[in-house]
C-alpha cells in the first residue's frame, strides 16, 4: 500500500470531503444510546427522581418520549428509523434488548453498566463500524447483581458480571456486530455469533427495525408503519417520505408489534395491543396474542434460531436501504464489507503515520472507535418537557419551578458526542470540549461543528452561559471551549494546510458572550476572583461548593479564578490568530491581555487584603474561605484545585508581536504604566531566538515550588499520572473548623468514600486523563519559554533533573502505562475478567496508586485523549 500524505487522499477522507459538500455520509450512524431509561428527559416526576421515573424494568414496556435505546444500534440523524439487536439464550426471563446496569442508588459506587462489550473499530463517516458483546448462555443474573452490589459498601469493589461466575467454562456467546455503508442511505449489518462453549448451544438472534414513537404525544400525529412482504422483507413507510426495505438472509419468523406503552400492565389503564413488549412476551413467554397477526406494526424483528456446535459460529446478514434498488440485497454484501474494511485500514495507516509500535496503534484506534461509537441523537425540548404533551397526562406543577425550569430556550435535536452510550447518555459541556480534541484527529469538520453547536442560540442561554449537563444545565463546567477551539483549529490546519479562520471567528464571538457571563455572574464582588461552584470537580473540597455555606461565608476559588485566567489567555490567543488577517482583532486581544493581568493581580492580592491565593510557606494555591466579619482563611487542601493555575500560560515571541503592532504597543504601554502588574510578565531573551514574553500565573521559583509538589510520589505523582489529590492527605487529611463544625478532605486513591455529591463522586485522589493532558500541554508551553536550561527534579527524590519538555514526556509515558501491554500481555487499567480477547476499555478515571480503571468503563469521551498522547 502506498502511504497517502493526507487523510483526505484516502477513500474515507474523500467521503469526509463529500460530507462537507452536503453528501449525507453522516446521515446514518451509531446514534442510538445503549440506555434511555433513567434519564432526565424521560423523568416527569414531581420530585425529579429520574432513576425511578422510568426504570430498566419498565423500559421494555414503555414508549420513550425523547429517544430510543438498543444494543449495537444504528439510526438516522433524526432517529426516525432505528436498527438494533436483541438476543435470547432460552433461559432469561426477558429478551436482551438493551444493556443492563444499576441505577445511581443501586450501585455501591453509583450508576454502573453490568455487561461486557467493546467498541472495536469505526470510521468518521460510519462507513464501517464494529463492536462485540458477550452474552451468557445461562440466565442473566439480574437479581444477584442488584442484591450483592446493594449489600456492599463504598469501601468494597463493585460486583461485576464476571464475578458471578456466569462465564465459567466458556458458557457464553460472543456476538460481533458490524455495519458498512454501500452508499449514504444503504446500510449493511453483519451479525457474527460464536459459541465459546465446548458443547452445542442454541441462541435466538432477533435483528430489529423500529420507528421512534413520534405519534403518542400530540393528537392527530401520523403513525409510520412497517409491513411484511411476501418475500420475507419488511417495508417501512412514513407519510411523504421514501419507502425503506429491511432484508435478512437467514429467513426466520417476522414478528411485529407497536412501539407503544403497555398501559394495562404498567398503569392498569385501558389500551389495545400489541405493545412495545409484544416481541419479548411472544419469544420468552409464548404469548401468541402479544404480536400482530397481520404482519404490520411500528416495531419488527426477524427471529432466527442458531444451533451452534461447540466453538462454532454463524453469520446473519441484514440490509436496510431505500426500496426499489434493482440488485439482489446480498449479492455484493461481502465485497462491500471487504472494501470498507480495507478503506478503514487505509485511513488509519495515514492517521497513525509515525506510530510505529503495533500495540500503541491498537490503543489509538480503539480509543477513536469508542469516541465515534459514542455519538448520539440528543432530543430534548425543555419547554415542551416542562409543560407536558397534549395527548398525555399533565405533569405535576412542581416541575415548572424545578430542574432546568430556567432553560426554556433549550431545544436540542442534534447528533452530539457523548461521554459514553450507557452511563452518560447525555452531554456535558466540558466533556465535549475534550472529545473534540480527540475527534479532530480523524474528523476535524465534525469537531468544529460540535464546538460551534454548543454556542448556538438553542444551546447557549440568552445570558451567555453554556449548558452544563442534563441533570442541571445551570451547573458550571470549567470554561475550556476556547482552549479546545484552538486545539481543533490547529489540528484541522495540520490536516488541510488551510487556516479555517471563519470557524475561529464564529466561535470567538460567541465565547466572548460566555466570558462576559462568567465575569458578571461568577465574580460576585467585582474583584476578578471567581466562585465557579461545582466546576466538575466532585468532592475536591471539604465543602460542596455548589451549595450556600453557613454564616454567610463564601469561597474564593483558586481553580475557578485560574480557569478564568486560562480563558482570558485562550481568547487573547484566538484574537491574535485572527489579527494575522484582520487587524480589527488586535483591540480585542488587548482586552483579554489586560483582563488576564487583572486576574493575576487579584490572585496575588485578594480584594486588597494583602493575602494571596498562593500560600508561600506551602508552595501551593489554596481556595480561600471568606467568613462574615472580614476574616479570610485558607482551605489547606492540596488538590487539583492548586495545580489548575498551571493551565493559565501563553508564550508570545517577538515574531508574532511584530505582526500585531497595535497589540504590541498597548502591551508595552501597560507594562510600563502599570508597574504593580509588570512583574507578572517577565521577558526572556535567548541568543538567536529573540525576545519572548511569558503570560502565566507562575514564574520561575513559584513554578518550581508547585512542580515540587506535583512531581513528588508522596504527593501527586503516581506511576500512572498526576493524582487529583495529594497522597500526603492519606496520613494527614485536610481538617478545617468552621461555623461550629469540622470538615475534612482525605486522599482516597480510588473512588471517594465521601458522599458529598452522591453516587460515584470521585475527585479525592484518582487520575483523570483530561487534566493530565492539560498539564502536559502547558508544560510544553513553559518549556518553549524557559528552554533546556530550566530543570526540575522528576520524580522528586530521584536525583533526575529534566527540562519541562522532559517532564511532559515523562507524564505522557506514565499515562500510557495505563493501557500498554507488558511482556505478559497485562494492561494495568484492565481487569482480565472485564475484557474480551485483549480488547480495550477506556475508564472514566484510574486508581491513584495501582492504575486500575474505575468509574464508567466505557467513558471514552474523557479518556480518548490517550490517542492524542500517543500521537504527541
């Protein structure tokens, strides 16, 4: 194979270019969640108890209002028609139609999927997708998983599916599902089932096609229809739209029901079937009347029996495409699959150019696959959700003043990158920013579109706030969108050779509104000191920072303020980039430069008190507690809060300053006439390289002091990255007396045992990939300023002195150790019982001492950054 120099020279890359020109290669994709139940969107309760408003047990019998779910699902970008897979081993009490997991209150560490599966491969246009799911041959232990996890404390590990012994002696099926596109609307689905046991076994395989319920909510809404044909296919009709044909090559009995709530079963109210659970009741319970007798409905499945010999396997082939195409649906099926797989390999050969190690290439490709599989249609119209639907019972009036009631402008109906497809089937603003940095490696166009989407008027609040996350849109996430926009812009330019300044302008103007919201809403005293509240850092403080403190106290946040300093520098850098072609932006760059200096000055002298957020004796940044009467008290918790000031850094060289004369003139005037701030901006001259200016909250000795903490194995430095809390707090927890109470924060290397935020609320010690990635990124910027002569001991106590680029490389190596297989094939972050055939999982975070993967096991949205680290 001749290696292409650009991804856009490959067949897949050309499809990306066609997509940019309006060809619908992304119109269909893996946009179906693995879980829709237990989400805020489906919660119409008075008390906001989403987990119990629509439970897993109800999901098979109750039509969803705002989405759908399924195993290995594929759908169109409006989720009108859905493809998915159901299985039955002859033992279970229900069809396996969706992945099972525990609700937040059932799990001893919060919500938790209890299945074994992997996303193995994907291309950005979804021209090829592959995943594998492990299904037990004995009855799935639903009750045992609920019971045992309910009996365990937070101090004990989770009880997983493999712990039940259900997979002993190979008594399971490995079910591989692949999709390939012959054309934008021509979808091929291949289901390969392998019997891993040394005895014969039967499995019922039921590929499904169904329509999302769009008709039960408003009187007079038109209902789509699925009809059986004499040839054994299913035709799909929707008024005024094209007719689709669903074909399968394995024969099998066609079963039909309606995607309607079984109201008699769930609510004791009248209703005519067949209902959503009809196929389940027919297959599992033999209920003949549970399905349609005349071969039509809004949900259908082809029931195929596979009798597999020991270690045997079989394939089932499905094709979904517009009706009327002349050729036989399976004559070119294998050819198309082989071609798409070859094209996927060609694409990743280019993407992975320079990655020589085969294992690193595997990690990189599966990380990207997880990101691409985690795109989902997200549909949520908040005003309709609050008011309720005309054809349904009126929701409790309490909801009108409850969760998300002040986000009535929000109307989402988009394909959005999710953290994962089960535990987090909803977006979170700062999660998505990190996703886009990884997605840009393979699809910079989609990454740019996602960042712009979150600043659109149907997302961004009229006051300028970005929506935090579904559970509470008004909660505050760290402002990382400007940083992500710069990263995506730079990656896109490296792919195309063209600087997309139109994208940068578009998002810059909206982010200025968001920056203003921060200044107006989160700087309560107008002091350039910020109180961001939650900021995504669960349990990071002795207090719940989202709640009002007793006795009128407030917190000045070192991290909230540092995030804003970073934000100001990111916006300044974007403005300077735009100034290269449009000098108008020089004035705006000056504004953000001055705002950064004001924030830096405020951190050095909080409200003119003479007290800094920097604690000189400890060499660390701390949050500060303001107590009624004017008393100021540091909160001496050494945590990620005190490392985040590293993120606020930018280096300006003379070559750039020469291109922006108005900005340069204002910069020098400001430094000359504001001497109290001038010492915050040192200059550095290197022979042959000219003059450079460092904008940072940390200079020289202060940076070394902070790194001395961060690179100490007895504090933050783990063998696998930087912990979120200092290990020193294991023996000596942060202890604080306030308002007649005592508060503490102790180092917990795994999941927090403190229930400050409920569920798996875990910032008391584990390693988080995104903040580690930011640390590495910023250390490289510092190195660009200080050069090779600036060295620190790494690790502390080793006697090894490294420049800051060397420190960044060392952190990168440690993070990669989480995934890279050793000589025995062992991967630090993975439990052997949780994986199939040495495939990978990308956990939400990692044990601060052992590197074990914790939290959501498929939260690729955060941890796909390992792909960027491998590429670095």
